[in-house]
C-alpha cells in the first residue's frame, strides 16, 4: 500500500515527549502580557521545557554479528512543527510554523504515545538556529534569490541534500537499514541515496576528500547507534545544513521555520544518535557544529522512523522528470506546453 498525498506540500515537524510552556515570562509569573499591536512587540514564542533524550527499556534483538538489530524498511513520521523558532514571528500567526502542511495522514505512521508537537530544534532551548550575523546575511541573500539557479536549493536541483537533511521527512519516501558485521548501511528512497557506516574505529578520510553526504564513522553506545559525520563537500550555495520540504515564498529569512538557506563551511560536522524506542520506532538526534556559521553547536531531535507496512515497496524516485520550472532555470527550455499530465 502506498501513501496518498492530498493538498499542497509544506514541511512540518514533531518532537519527543514535551509540552508547551507559558508563552512569555509575564504569563509564567501570572501577569498579563501587553497586547500586541499599537507598537507592541509581537508575542514571544513559547518556552519549551528543556530537551531530554527519550528513555526506553526496549532491548533490540541481535544480528548474527552481535549488533543491536534495527534492520528493515521504515517510513518517516510526519513532523507538524517547524525546524526552528523564527527570529521574527510571522504576522497574525504567532508561535506557528510557516511550514505546516496539509496532506493525508491516514496512512502515515503516528508518533509514540505521549509525544507532543514542538519545533525540532531542541538546543538552544529557545529553538532558534544560532546563526552568526554573517551567516544570517548570507541566508537572507539566498532566500531573496531563489529564482536564480546559483542560489537554488540543492535538493530542488536533485542534488544530494547531506546530513542531517536527508533524515528530515519527505512525505513520499522511505528508508531501509541493512546491517552486516562491522557496518550499518542506510538507503534513502529519495534520490536513491545511501550511506555506508563502518563500525571498526577507522579514522575519517583525508580532509581533502569531500562528499555531499559526508563521511560517516559509527559505533554502538549500548543500543544506540552513534555516527560522526565529517568531510562534507563545501558547495556553499546549494548544500544546505537542513531544510524541510519547502520555504513559503515571500516569508522573510528571519521568519522562516523550515531551516532553508543555511549552507555550511569546511568545518561542518554532525553527530547523530539513532535510538530504537520499540520494535517499530527509532528516535533521531543530530548535534550540528560549524564555528564559521553558528555561534554555538545546536541540536535537533524528533521521532524519525516508523517500521513500514509489510507490503511497502520502495519505488523509482523521479526528480528531474517533468520538473518544468527547474529545466527552464537550468537550460532555458520551456517544456510546460508539452508536458504530459499523468493522473
């Protein structure tokens, strides 16, 4: 059974077991905050409780090589909140993501019981991506020029999106995890991407060797798979750190909640943690570091993978096919008049 998509696609995110706290210090103190409008500042975003990693008593079975066994096909769990809390709240939509979407969730996997929606950025606690002033200026430039191919989102251009962006859910793609002695392999249905993660303690490759998906080195911390990822390609315009399905046109860079428009430097590195919560669910955490782009390391975390139904079959992923806007941008060829409309 495949997923039925309905309505426009806009990205959203969910987070592990947390609850919304009062929206301001005044509310927390029992005082009434000054009304918005008439020169007052917009309402502050809610202060979510400090992030804590989920605790699970689940003990996975073991592979023949002795690893915790997390093999299988998985689907992304929908994420109905933004990746970040905006620096400037969107007018008339306080504390809500511009990344909320409306496709059918009837056949999508659900969050574990008790998980509450919140932005995926969990550290710093305010949910804001800690961009340097220079990185924020660069982001503004990228977002303001999305009609130019040299600034366009690399994933829209069908390029490999990197880590952790490959794990940010898209509504029509799945994942497959394979294990063999000394390795974990992850296949991504999107763009037919894959990662081979050795577990034998070998060092990263020469720093001059750089890949869009980075170079992964993993180990097991009890039942948690920990992966250090380095050696990312340094394509500053198109290989973004993160980003959900789309950035709403016309929304200022300071109000984006999708994570779009943030390229990395040569110092970029990511530490991932894959935690099996039960036989069907994997929680994901990624600590992101880049001193040339961020004022401090920051962390995203959410329930990411749910085991796919037994009849789920990964399909051929089409990206360029029929993408008339991108073909026009890249080749100056307009195919919109000859495109075949497929039901």
